[in-house]
C-alpha cells in the first residue's frame, strides 16, 4: 500500500539557517511526489512537484527537493530560512486518479 | 491567479443535523476532490469526482456523505447526519487532469459538530 512518512513532527531552526525536511514514501511504481505548505488558517499551497526527469526540482519561495529512488526519499530543502517560512509542511504521493496520500506533516518553527 | 474558493469558512452544527459544504473549483479544471483534516492529524482523502460521477472514494466516505456538482461551477459535500467525529477541516481541491497534474486546494471549511 502507498504511504508517506515524515519522521520529524516538529523542527525549529534559526532564521538564515539551512533547512531539510525529510520525506520517505512507499509506492510500487514511479511516484508522483509533492510538497505542500499550510500556514495557520490557510489551505494547502503547492511548493513543488516531481513527476519525472531531473531528480532535483525547484519550487516556489526558494525551496527545492531531491528525488532519490534508491532511498525512496523526497527531501525538501531551503538554503536560508525566513521567518515567514514558519508553517506546516506536507509531503504527498499521488496514488491514482490524483488521490494524494499525505504524510503526517512537519511543523516548522523559525527563531529570529 | 485563479483559486479554489470554499464557503463557509467555519460551520457549527448540532449532532444529527445535515450540513452542506460548498466549493467553487477553478473554472477549467475537470477533477474535483474533498479531503479532510481532523485537528492534529494528517490530511485524508475522501472522494474524487470526474465527469459527474465519483471516480474514487475512501472508506471514510460512507453513506452519510455525498457529493454533487449541481451546476457548472459549484461542487458540494453533504453530510447527512453529522456526528461528533465529523468535526474537522474540510478541503476542496481541483485539478486540470489526472495523476500528473497538481491539486489546487481551497482554504478549507472548519466544521464543528456539537
């Protein structure tokens, strides 16, 4: 069965520091992978997606993610975090008919 | 940029009452979805809808739930007789196509069942 694991429930970083949020997936075929961000009281905004091709994908707000098939991972990175990046981040895999299977999310806090 | 809109933003209802959550998907999108997020838990798929019929539904989507596209613009989720455990944030989403196109989500309706 398809599943997504985000091992880190809560991460705190200092503003300006680099960030890596981990995501591991389980999926039988080549996955379609996504990262979404949810700010408090807001909906889910797409940060980036991977379908095929270059395994390093660029997204909005300076985020990038790298697909590693051998590790079944799709980690999200940002070289320098801004206070406005504080939010909850969800990794997801598409499981047919665009049914997204989400991870439990990682809540990011940013210290000034 | 076009967006998915949901109304109301917050709905409070008594247990056993019927609620209808409303969504206006992006106009040229063909696939429509409902997801829910119980407080503190992960976002869960409820149902997908294409060509005026349900294409897939989860085990959560039992006979108490129904979806409808009553006209060319709205997409609704009805819960016939609400239970306390239906309290959650409900997200509507739409996409242009199938698995290779991203979903666009609305801001959600927070449903509180008392």
